[in-house]
C-alpha cells in the first residue's frame, strides 16, 4: 500500500495519505527532484561549506557522522545548497549519482 501511495504522489505531485498495517495514519510526501533526478534519501551529509551528499540509508548516515559530517533532514537541502560556497555540489554518499556538478545550477522540484 505504501508503494501505491508513493506512486500516486509521484504521478500527481501531491501528498497522499495512507494507513499502515498497524492502523497508524501516515503521509507519503512527494519526493524531491534535483535537476530532474528523483532524490532517493531522507537525509544528507554536509560539511558546512560545499560538499553535500545524499544519504540513501541509515548505514550511510552513520558512516557520514563517523567521518565528521553533520547529517540533516532532506527538507532543508535547498536552504543548505543556496547558502553553500560556489564550489558546491550534490552527490549521493556512494558517489554513484551526481545531482549537481560544481559550478552547475541546481533546480529543485
């Protein structure tokens, strides 16, 4: 059911509610996109200057914290990006997906 709610949110660009197996009511938020690429992660690691890495799971969050990065909720990413220095970039932690190259503009949706 959660996948269906997310698919509807992605398709219609809206927030869709659903009920979990335990009966708890949750919300499926539409996923953030950067330069047309869907962001797969609920947090990001940030060095406070220009290095921004999307954490795609709890293990990556733990690794980022262990190496000195501060981990933030994904909803604050746009603000962190706009206040970063001009060398800023956004990649996933595994370095297998580049959302924004250095000196490239970022379009958030």
